[in-house]
C-alpha cells in the first residue's frame, strides 16, 4: 500500500521529517532570544527552535506572534520549517 500524499508539503520537507512526527506540527512563536525561538504548539507543548537555513537565505523573517510549521522535532527542540500565512 502506497503512503498517502501529505498536503502542503514538498519533497524536501518530507525528506527532513523524522518518522513518527505529526504531518503538521503548528504553533505560535512566543519569544525570540539569541537566535532561538520559543514556540508553543496547538497541543500545548513548548519547543526551543531555530529557523531552517533556507528561511534565512530567502529573507523570511520570523517574528513573535507568527504561526509556524515545525519539523525535526525532538524532546524539547525543533526547527521552524515555514512561516504560515
């Protein structure tokens, strides 16, 4: 059985996503300090995050209050993969 296609994700994002991570872990940036973003997800968990390098290269700015999608999620850390509209 082939895996279902995941919505709103490109192949590069899928390659970076570890097994067992929810399709869309989304949260809100609460704080920014010394290149770290502190994000609370919709399910109430908090993560210390860094922005994906591609976001920085594209000139995307992550601001407090932004809704973001996370990947490379571990116990208490993650990476911001995208800023949501």
